[in-house]
C-alpha cells in the first residue's frame, strides 16, 4: 500500500497565513499538519508516500526531504494546474504504478488509528475504492453520500443545493433520524481510478470533481466501500479552525 497526499493548494481562506507557506505546512501544536498526517500513515505501516506539491513546493520538500527522519520514503510531484479534485492526484500516477494507494488531502486531521481501520476494511473485501465519511457537517459544502446495508456506496451528490436536499427528502433518499454522511476526504483506491479520472468532464462549477470519478466507478459495477470516521476529524479550512487546534 502506498499513499498520495494532496498538498498543492495555497489555501486562500487562510488569508495572510499562507503567503509564504502552503496550508498543509501550517502548524498544529508545534508541528506542520502534514507531519501529523505522515506520522499516522507510517504508524499504519504505509511508508511509501508521494506528496503532490504546488504553492511554495520548496517549503514542503525542504522540510520532509526523502522522509527518512520520519520513517518514510517520500517522493514529490508538482501539480502545475489546479483545476479540481478530480485531477489533483493524476501527477502521482507513475508513483502509484500498479499498487493500491491511500489518498488524503493535506489539511485533514484524524486520529492515527483511522488509517489502520481503513486498511482493515479494505482488506476485508474486494473493493475498487474506499471512501470515508463523517456526520454533523454541512453537506452543502462537500459531498453527500448514500450507502447500502453493507455500507457500500450507492450514490453521492457533490455539494447539494438546498433545492436538491429538499428533493432528496421528498424522494426518500434523506430520511428523518438517519445520518447525512459527509465526505471526509480520505480514500483508498485501486489504480484503476486513474482511468476514471482521465475521462472526467468539467462539472457545472467548471472543475474536475473526484466525486464524479467515484460515481463512475460505482456505475461501472465496482464496489466502493464506506467507512465512518471515529473520533477526531478536522478539516483545517480557515484560521478559526486552526486556532481551535492549538490548545
């Protein structure tokens, strides 16, 4: 198992905090967000890691080097054009090769054992992908996911509008008292996912969406497992969230 970490963005919502560093290098309790992620991956036995860099790439590359002081083997690829989540991992395709890989955004913090739980779920079935979810978030800001009795993905809706949510309630997809599963931004994929990424068309937002590739995988008959995050899940999206993590 390999891992790809997406860390190319500036993080404009961080305002001046990311003028000189990429958002994943902002510090939480004295260490970069990326270091917390890498530490969790290594603890789960994932040591071959590729970091997709872009904005101030040299800051990330200079800090982590070859990864040896963190117990990992770290490679880097540059994302030259940022045109949506559906294309963000493509620069790492050669690194992944024929191996399964864990994909995570570089600003998502979870308990380290989350990665171990993901691997256990992955090894427990014949899956084309695995998608993590969490409860209690505003699904209009991310992906809304639906699962069958085996907690395998049946449908996902990217950033549903209020009108779409009303329709989902009216048609019985969203039921009172049941969780609205929010996309948690950490995945495992077989390398076949790159074929689905390559066929993506731009969404109405003008971007390539990873969720469209995942939906196409499900439509093609591949099983995408779900896994609910237990304990901490933090999208370090803005200065207020970052400040709340320093205690």
